[in-house]
C-alpha cells in the first residue's frame, strides 16, 4: 500500500498517530454507521472507540481509533506491542485509516449541491459529517460485494463472519480476539467443496475463488482499476469477471476505488430509500431515478451512501 499523505494531515508519535480531520466530519455519525450490525467481525466498538487489526507487510498492528474533538482530529493508538518500529509502516496505518474514513475527500461541493436537492437535503441534515466508510482492501471489497448479492444485509454479515473465521487470521491482543480478512492467496487454492460449511450458494463460492485466482495471478489489482482511465473503463474491467455484474462493480468502485460517480443504480436499498423519502406507492423506475439523480453528477456515490443511511 503506497501512501502519499500530505505532511500536515497527520502526526507521528510512534506509539500513536494523530490524523487531522476536515470541518465537515463527524466521528459520531461514522461510529453510528459502523454500529449498524451487531454481527460485524472485523472490528469492535466500545466506549466510542473502534478497535481493529490491520495487516501490514509481515506485521499486524492492532489499533484503537477515537475522536479528539478539541484537536479536530482522530487519535489512532497502537495496542499491546504492535506499534510498528518502521515509520513507513506507521504511515501505512495512517493512510489506511484516512482511506477507511474517506478523509481525503472535500465534501463542501457535495453539501452545496445536496442542500438544494429535494431528495438529499433531508439526508445531509440528518447525517451531516458522515463519510462514505470505505473498504480499502480490493479483495475484501469484492468478496463483500459477492457475498451480499441477492440476500439481506443481516445474512450477508453472517456469511462474512463464517468466511472470515474459516479462512482469515486470528490475532490476540490485550485479552481480545481480532480477525483479519482472508487474503487472495488463502482462497485461490481452495475447491468449492472447501466452502460448503459457509452455507452459501455454489456459484458464490466459485466467484470468490475465481477472483482470488485473478488477483494472485496479477490480472486484477487496485492499481489497474485506478489507472483504467475512466469510471466506465474500470466498470468494464470488473463486469468482465465472472460473478461481478454492474451492481457489484459499482459497489466496489464506490467503497474501495473511491470513484465519486460510481452509482449502483439497481440497488434495492437505494430504491427503498427513495420510495420512503418521497412517500411513493411503488419503487421508482430506473427512468425516474435517472431524472431524480440528474443534479448529482460526480457525487452519485455519496448521494447513494447518504440515502442508504435512512434504511441501515
């Protein structure tokens, strides 16, 4: 993971790092979002702090993330003896957390547009300071997109937990257990029968293994997608992969690649949120959504994320 963080965006204190946050940021709103599922397995939340393990090259850092409102900052503290001695690895953690909270995006233009938009104005008032909480790791984002296909969110979290606990790495620190998402090299050699215990469809198992094999073969990387030249080109690369349709592709472009115009227009949650906000009898048609979203150009991903918040 390369990091090109502006020097004034964070401070390195060896046992902790401080990340400075924009004015348009609310740690509480993001914490509320992260608490939406009691079945989350990749981090814990206690006393307004988030705890998780982050894999680094040959190392694992276990961190506590909490707000420092008086400093307009987030404090990331290393737990146990997991503080990396290499400053480059601490920079990697800073980059990961900044990406996870999408701190590098200037939301001022989005808020200016949304406050005048009949559909979004209520969303930005209700959730001001919320960020599009990301999934910085491409394999995790793709797996989450595949696992979540055509099932409800609660069951998607159950499948993710089974997948992580079967094939991920378990870390203990200060009496707590932390899980790290499986790597492509953990999944690529598997056969579909090896996933039987997860109780998901055979097709999903095939898709997960297929994506892992592409990634370890160097045929699918975050860098390739970012360098595709345009959102459409990146989407085209993703939908050429078995098991990835337009919804999954746009979900990954939105949550991992941070492409602001990514738009999972076929998302059921988006349709339900619009139906709820407009008091419609039926879900909106694609044509109606395109009309409603005409003013969202280059902010479709944030518009979708904010509308989702009314449901989960």
